[in-house]
C-alpha cells in the first residue's frame, strides 16, 4: 500500500550535518538539564530521564533495552521514537541556530591504493588446482613467472593480477582453490583486469566473464591463435 505521507526531500548537506551531531553536543545545546556526568569517570555520562543510557566517546548505549547508537540522530529515532524526517528537522534547525559544526569535508579524488594479499613462498597449491581443471602446466608456470598469478599466503587463494601500461598491479581478483570464495582486493581498478596478450599482432580481442576462463579457453579453442 502506498504511503499517504507527502514526499519530503532533504538537502544532502543538511542531512550530512545532522548526522555529524554527537550525543553530548545535542544534550548540552538542547537538553542541558538531562545530561549528568557519571561519578568516578572522565568521559562517561548518563541522562536524568534514562539512567541506564550511558554516553561515552561519541557513542551511547541504553543498557536496560540492549541497544545503542553513534549519533544524536540515532537517539531521537530509537529512544524518542521520532520519525527520520522529524529527527533531521530537529537537528538541522538546532544546528543552524546554535551549533558551530565543521564544514562538510571536501572529497578528494585520491588515487586508489592496491594492497596485494601476502604471497605464499610457492604456488604449488594453485598450480595443482589449475592443472586439475585441465589447464596446461606450462601456461600456468608462464603466468606465475610473469607475476600475473600467485598464491596467497593466508588462504592459499589464486590471485589474478591486472597491470597498467607500466606493469604496475592495479587489479587483484582472489579466487578460492578449495572453496567457492570470490573477492576483488580492496582498491582494485576494474579498468585493468587480468589479461593475456597474444604472442604476435592480433586484430581481435576476446572477453571472458572470469579470469580462469581465459586459461581454459587458451588450452582449447583459441590456443592455436596465440
């Protein structure tokens, strides 16, 4: 059933500023009589209204109910039971009237850093896995020697590397050798995916859904073309 409530569009900057308001700032500016410092502590507070609600290091937790949060917005919605829009309006109005919040952080287009998984001392398990799937052993060794495939030290995953035009790793796809684990390493740039170049000039490009399919196809249909 469609809601009868009118659609309310909130300015992204207003919403972000409301999300930044922490519990202590809210209580000191909006409910100063409701915040009490817990004796014997340096930065732990409770509220006069809810003595089981503790505030510390920017976070809060209501022990009697078993839930908590990180911001004043969480508090207004979970404890005071305001709707999302109403809670944002309260915080946005108070922020514009009284609080000196830091300006929104400027997002910078920083280059992605690709931390590769630690390499195992050898690639025996990965080579055995590929060989068991019918991939030519010489092809496996050539990829390992070129540094575009290696075995991770932690989980012994097969790691497929994509490099840029300078030979710098920009993409890493981790695939399990003993499970169906699949994950791209954090910071991977998909514009530089795993690839195998033809041994001689070629007028065509073949695209595959997964890196291991490239190895499988090379062994079969397209092997004579490379």
